[in-house]
C-alpha cells in the first residue's frame, strides 16, 4: 500500500499523552507540513501559533476548558505542544484553508510517530478577551485573525488503534 494512503488510514486521535517534550526538529517538520497545505487561490494567509511554553499551554487549556461542554480538566489531554491554527477573517475560504492545515499537521505527526488530536473551541478561545490578549502580545491582530483549531501533539501514553468500520452508503458514483 502507498505510504501516504497508509498514513491516512491508520491515523487516530490520541487522547492521552506523556509529558515528554517533543524535539524542536520534529515540531518544525510537522509545522512545515502544515504550511504546505493547499489554500484558496494559494493565498497562504493562515498562521500557526506553536506553543511549547508550559505556562502559555496551560493558560490556553484553561481557557479552552471554559468553553468545553464536557468540562474536562485538561481538554488538551496533557499534550505538551499546542499548534493553534489561525486564519484571516477577511478571506472566504479561511475555515477551509485552516482545516487543511490541521489535517496536514495531524498526518505529519502520525508519520513521525507523534500522537495528535484536533481540539475544537479555538475560535471561542481567541475571541475571549484573554485569548485576544495572548494574540495581541504576540503581535497578531485578533481583529484580523480567528482560531480554527488546536492541534495538540506529543508522545502517546495510550493510543486507540481500533479501526472502526466505515459507514455504508457514503459514496455516490456518477458515470
């Protein structure tokens, strides 16, 4: 089987991480793959906020938990790295562009033996006054950019490798 397709078929969300740090070279390789995601008209307007600082990571997790209906104490599942994807508010394909980046990040992480999970509520987090403050301190205008997703990454503590069957009748052929 083609290695890229195998990677797509075997990737699963990781919801339990070791606290071991991920080497900077691996993070950079994952981020680079994210930056190569397609974007509408090749605008490349999205940004990836790479958070490895524990204090900032914990602050984002606490802020994310504020909007988490499941009320998890750590919606980032102890992952030591958060890759927040931010998109321009002024481009009509921005959510799609950001979603493609998220997919590339997760596939790249998996291909390198790193666990990943898409954590929602990035939009709410960076629209919150505290989230806006974080962006502004980094020189990112919260009026120009919004969150699409948080890709948490790290070494898996436990992995769900179960291959759940795909639902039927999801493909319609027109010949």
